[in-house]
C-alpha cells in the first residue's frame, strides 16, 4: 500500500500518555495536544479522562490523556505519532498506541513509544492494525 493510499476502513486508534508523573505534566501536555487537534483535519479528538473510583465503586483509577484518532490514511497516523513523540521527549513520558474498542470486542494496546521506548514506526503500526481493524 502506498504511503498516501486510503485504507480499506478507517483505523480507530487511541494514543495515550503513560507516566508515573502524569499529574505534573497533564496541564501543559493537554494544552499542547488541544492546540494540535485544533489545527488537525478533524480526525483527532483530545482525550483527558480521569477516573478515580469512589468508596462504593469497585475498579481501578485511570487517566487517559492523549488523542482518539480515526485515521483514513497512514499519513494521518504518522502526523499524530510525530507530534506525540515530540511531547514524549519534551515531558519525558511514554505513549501507548491501541485499537479503540469496537462492536467486535474491547480495546487492544498495540505498542509503546516515547522518551525511553524511542520513535514510533508509523508504517509498522499501520500495517499491524490494518489486519485487526
């Protein structure tokens, strides 16, 4: 598949920050992501979803900070990965890339990239996801 070629189906992807120090970096990172999303073509949305279960609620706390992306072309995914890699190096954190939950099942983490994991390979990620979307 050529770099600019349309995919058979849009990839519904999430890319969320992973850090033990998310509290400290959340504000500047969410502002930067919001600015990037505003300039993007509308296929990405900012996610800043923090959940801490109450005393009467079972489950774990989580914080999803990053983007949800409906990528129609590999270049859509590549642009998002490049931008978020810059955030990872600036804030010394990692990002997890995954396939968003669908009617077929639950969400699935695919890979990590970032400050310690290194640059993401958009070509490999897109090829892997193409067979699972």
